[in-house]
C-alpha cells in the first residue's frame, strides 16, 4: 500500500522566518506560500531532491496545527506524507485493520491538488500520517 515519502511537514510559528532560514541560510529552493483555508494552514514546500519539506503556519481560527504549536512554540515535526496508489482502497484497508482516519473519513484536496487523508497519530507510534493519492 505504502508508496514513496512525499514530504515531511514541519509546523512553524512564523512562515516568513522559516522561509528565510531555508532559502537564505540553508540555500534551498522554496515555493511561494499557498493558503489552504480548508486545512487551516498556509504552506510552502522546500525541494530537497529525494523528497520535500512542507512548512506549515496556522491560518484562521481553529487551525488544526494551533494546539501543536502551543505545545511546541518554536515549531517541530508535524506529520509524514506517504503516497498511495488508491486512496479509497487504502482507507478501507486501514479502517478494516482498526486504524482511525481523521475527520469524516473522506479525502480532502491537499496542497498538491490531490486527495489526502490523515491517520490518527496514536495508531502509528505518535506520528501523524498523511496519505496522498499518487
Ligand atoms: Co502534508
């Protein structure tokens, strides 16, 4: 089921500062900020060749990363995103195995314009997992 690692996501309190650090200090290629109101975040992607780093900043009230940043005020690793060939088949297989799919269980369109789902971190050793249709 599990395909390649699409990205590692870091929640950051100040996206402009994080972009400057990756672009200027680390010399990385960083995309322009993209607001995703449906997900309550603004994102950029850092291209690192074998995968991407997603930098996330809260957007709007009740952002799903607000509580994470309250606990980790300087930021931190928020989730891993793996690609799957068929997101609905993957969801059904995972649910049958007892894994909890967050939200209403239906994929939303993610930052790459493809369907995504999130799996409960308590079912995967403390790590939030995003699945993206490849
Ligand atoms: Co992500």
